[in-house]
């Protein structure tokens, strides 16, 4: 008796995109919970955006250590390079965020 060969489960492009979206939504929610739904830069406003510290186009992923809860105004400033994000310590990046105003 011959058994059929097991085929790996292959997702369609739509199913793969849906899975990526679900993972992103979960990671985004985890980031908001970790930061207490507050902007990590100004610490006064409610965070509605999540910023990638290392851009995805430069190899940054959606790992929690690469995400930052941020309000819309601060997100605009960071994106337009008005604020520059630095780390006080390269070894311990958690909680050592330093913000420098460029312009």
C-alpha cells in the first residue's frame, strides 16, 4: 500500500497577508500595554501610533524591543527629523531612551 507524500501547508498570498496583519495588531497592542498607552517621548499625551525604532526598510522587525508607543504629534516630529531618538546605553536599551531636539 502506498501512502501519499505529505505536502507542506502553503498559504495563499491573501491568507499570508491576513496572518501578518493579525500578528501586527497583536504586537501593536502589546506595545501599548507595555507603555501604559502613553507617549514615550512627551509622556503627557495618549499614544495612538507605534513607531519602529529601526525602520522595516532597514531590516527592523516588529519585535517588541523595536517598537515605541508614541502620540501623533511626536510621531510627526520623529518622522520629520525634528526629534532624534538616542539610547543612553547600548547594552540596556530598555528604558534608556533619550530624545534630542534637532531643529
